[in-house]
C-alpha cells in the first residue's frame, strides 16, 4: 500500500526522517531493512517504495572492487533515474557517490527489473533544473542540504545497451 507524502502519515514520516535523531539512527536501520526486503522479494520491492519511488543501486567499490548495493529514493524522468547523495543530511558525502564517480557503469533494480545504467553527475545548472522535482519526490532533500552544509551530489542514471 502506497502512502502519499501529502497524507497525515506521510507528513509525519517526512518530519521524522528530517530530524537530527533520524540522521543518526536511519542510516543504520533503513538501508538494512530495504536490502533485506529487496532480497526476500527477488528485487520486486523496497520498503521505501511504499512512500516514494525507490531503486537499488549496484555499483563496484572504488577501492575494493566489491559489489555494493544501496537503496535510494529516485526521480524517474524521461527514461532516466535521478538520485541524490543526501546521506540522511550527515556532513560527509555518501560512499556510493564516490563509487559511482569512479565506476559510472552500474546496475539498478527498479520495479523488479535489473537495468544496466551509466551515471552522469549533474552540473550545477543541470541540478538546478531538476532540483524542484527532486524536492517534490522527497522534501527532506532541502532539509538535508541545510543540515549537512554541503552541496548534495545529484546523478542521472541512463539506461545503457550493454548489459555487462
């Protein structure tokens, strides 16, 4: 069952997820739950998908070369997916953004489909153009920007033909 962000429950979730306490606890809990649900449903679902469009990013670690899976909110638009390196509003950029910059050919699972993608980090102008839509998907991106004091990295993930 999807929960609208404009519903009472949705507004409560947004408020809680934007709190400083959640910034400490959420990163330890939410990705683990999402990865477990993703695994149990064969990639067909993520817990966060009940509230907002979400995907599972699979990218190689920049140093380790190991496959890393990260659940992310997304803005699906014009055949691409936009993701924000918010890190729950913490001061440091999330590791997945470093991994994606080093290894832009990755995979996502979205709507139960595993899709090969190529990542492009948006320029300031490109980011400004899509930022209002990203904030409509998840209003806490603005909160996370203010709290973290950093420019959140935004990537566009484009489908690639090569499935490897």
